[in-house]
C-alpha cells in the first residue's frame, strides 16, 4: 500500500472523529501521520536474522554478556498506542558472539511493529537462541503502556515487566538471578 492511501485512511479517521480535515492545522496531518506510522512500523521490512548474521564473531568467551537499559518504543497491537521502556538482553555464548550494537538493532526491529510486550520479549530471546546457539539467553522488558495510562485503566503508573529465559538462564537459578539483579539495578523507577 502506498503512503498516499494510508494518508487517505487517516483523513477518514479525522472526519469520523468529528474533525474538519480541511482546516489549516489538519491539512497536512494525514501525510504526516502516514509517514510517522511507516517509520514506527518499519520493523516489518527488516529481517532480524540478517541483522545478527552480519556481525557474528567466533570467540572463546563463556561469561554472561549483558546489554541493559536499552530504550525501546513500540506500539501495542490492541490500541495502536505506544508502550515504551527499557530492554535488558543477556546471553552466555558457547562459541559465537554478536556485535553489541546489533543487539540494540535487534530490539529495534521487533519494537517497530505492532506488538504485545510478551511476544516481543519472546521473539528477541528466540532469535538469539536460534542464531547464536548460546548456553542461554535472558530478555527482560519493562514498559509503560499508554493504552493503560491514557484510557484511565487502573494501576496507571504500573510498569509491566516481562521476561523470557532460555537454556541455562532457565535451568540455572543462579544464572537467572545474576541477570535479574543486573537488569533491575538502577533501571526501575
Ligand atoms: Zn493496548
């Protein structure tokens, strides 16, 4: 679908909510919203595997690698309203490591789609498990959901925490604990 037809839909939404889509302030809004939506959902056009595959290194390192406090911004698929917060990603390699910046890219690829936080958490963990074949992977996401806050749902200030633990992060209590305490440190508000 072209950006133009998306703009046409946005114009329809403006009219439907009772706006005058032709008034000065709104004339360019459909185009802007269309562009903005394309940007916020550009993850659909990006292949997570190729993000990682481009930066794999063989390395004899078997300690935990943690990338914490990564900002992410996503859209909930139920209301198309933002949810955003911090991602913490960790793994223990067997023989392959990936460039740190690619972990950030990977989170971005999954965030820039319509999402539910639980699925996004699992997707990040699963792709790392599959491509890196590490001893284990842990992913924790902490996020605020504007669909809760703006719509007056109870517990407005709550932060939703989701986690996926695979391999040694699932089977070894101490590994999981080490990661969880690293992730929680200083990032919870
Ligand atoms: Zn929602």
